[in-house]
């Protein structure tokens, strides 16, 4: 599965406001959760697009939060083929 169009969202996690981020079209997503597969979730599963953050938050912090806490993308953005 992958995104069929760009997904733009304000990403906040663990008290850190990363601001507006855009996950680009074509980014892979996964149904994997901590307890197995769940077709109701579409977590970002590819991170080469993650930018250096313009407000000075280190890139590795955003990468960490995206990988370990996740970003669930709404199903209307998903290409299931």
C-alpha cells in the first residue's frame, strides 16, 4: 500500500509540536500495529522523505516519533494496489 496523494497534517507527539508536515504521494504505509495486523490503520512505513525541520527541532527526533509512535493516514489517501 502507498499514498495516492500527498497527506498534509499538523504532527504533534509527546508534547512536541512538529508543525505542518507533508507525507508525499507514493510513500509506503503498513497495517502493522504493536499487536499485529489491523486493516483499520495505515501507518507511514517509509521515512526517506522526512525533512530537516525548519523550526530547529532535530530531524532525528521527528524520525523517532514517526517510527515508534506512528502517523496514521486516513483511508481516503491510500492506494491499496
